[in-house]
């Protein structure tokens, strides 16, 4: 029989990623067994998602390792985000699958804390990247002096430490003593609700407003610049670039905002639902919860594609690494023909 204090702790900590599998001495049958509801297809999809997350983010880390030209203060934020997403695929996916399939209490608690840490850290990294882009476009002359190497390192370390502290601070008002936990159950529930509301405001609402403002300003400046450039080229009778090419880079900003809101809003609402079940909306359907679990792994999969590999320097480095042998062979052949032509002359 598991300790009821531990069970209560897991039930309050776990959001949509795990269910309380506690039982009393009496052998009772649960209404829904997550191991039965979670089909083989769900496990396969999570496994494939985890492998893709590891592969794509591992590629980003490898490119930065082999290409010194990519080691700029701006790319430091992208490297840190890629490492976080890589850890999410390498650690987070196996923990969630094991929790959903086996219902091990300690694994479920740890997986919940880890997912919360990854979510908060990912949001903070996106803010850093958006702020860096905002300075680079709105204040290009001051970007080099404002975004320095050591400031980027300090900001990155602060994000990791703050995310870790924010994800485990809830444990500070829990106790493993069963009688004490029951005695202060109401106070603990109140603290939990305040904590979740603070997380929603600090790590979702405020970041979303900041991202919308910065990307909106970037979009406005880019639109004005594009319009001015097209008018100037038209007056000089120079060809304009296709509109599709003009809007391709700007559409990435809109996609990032949609992914941010669409993936993290359900995550934080699920946290609030777990600590305040009297809310009008309900996320208690097991398959809805499984969908919310899947949504938490969408940003780690798309972040490297939208934030990193969409940049010209990363695409150029990727092409160089992918076709390195072919380029070396072409250079050797070119050098051989040049040497032969010189000898013939």
C-alpha cells in the first residue's frame, strides 16, 4: 500500500501527463486504466516524436560544434534551446511513456516536474530569441553593443536556473508526513492554486503579450521596408522580388506565435484544471489529456525548424556539412585539371 501522503503529492503535482494510480488495501478496480487507454499507436507516435526531436536538435548542436562561424551571441540562445529540446526528447518522452504505461508513482511525479521545467524554460528561451531579433531589426546599430557574449551567457544561465527553481518550488510547501499533510490540506491547496495562477500569468500571459508586441513591431517595420523598397525599384524600373518570397520569412513569425499560444495555453489550462476541478471547462477525458501530452512535444520538434534551420547561416552550414565530401571531391578534381593544364602549357 503506497503512502497516502505520496499519493496526494503526486495527484496535486501531476497535470495532464499522469494520473493518480493509488489504491487502498482493498483490491478495487479503477474505472479507467491509463495503460489500457494508451494504445500501441500512441506509444509509437510518442516514440517517433522523441526520435525526431533528438535527431533534429542533435543536428543543430552538431552544426554549432563543427562550425565556429555559428558560435555567435545570437546563436547561443538557439544552442541552449536546441539542447533543452534535445533533453526533452531524450529524457521527457521516455518518462511520459513509462508513466502512462506503467503508472509508477515516482516516475509520474518526476515526469511532471520535468515537463513543467521544459515548458517554462522553452517559453523563456523564446522570449530571449524574440528580444534578440527585436533589437537586431528595430535597433540594428545598437545590437552589437547590447547583445554581447557574456550578456548572452548570463541571460541563458538565468533562464535555466529560474526555470528549475520555478518548476520545483511547489515542493517547498509539501511534507511527506501523512498526518501533517492532511492537517494542512486546505492551506496546501490554496498555495497550489496561487502557484498555478502565477505560472499562467508570468510564464504564459506576459510572454505572449511581449512576443505579440515585439513580432508585431518587427512585422510593421518589415512591411514598411518592403513597401518602400518596391516603390524605389518601380521608380528605377528594377524587377521586384516575388511576393511569396517577401512574405516567407515574415510568415515564420506568425507561425511561431500560433504554436506558442496553441501548445502552451492548453498545457497551463490543464495545470489549472487539475488544481481547480470546479472550473466550467473540463479536461478530464483521458484522450483529451493524451492529446495535451502530445502538444507539449510539438514545440521541441518545430523550434529547430523555425528558429534555427530557417536562418541563412545554419542552412548554409547544413549544406556544407551535407555535401562536404562532394565539395572536396570537386575541389580535388578542379585542382587536378588546373595542374594538368599548367603542365600542358
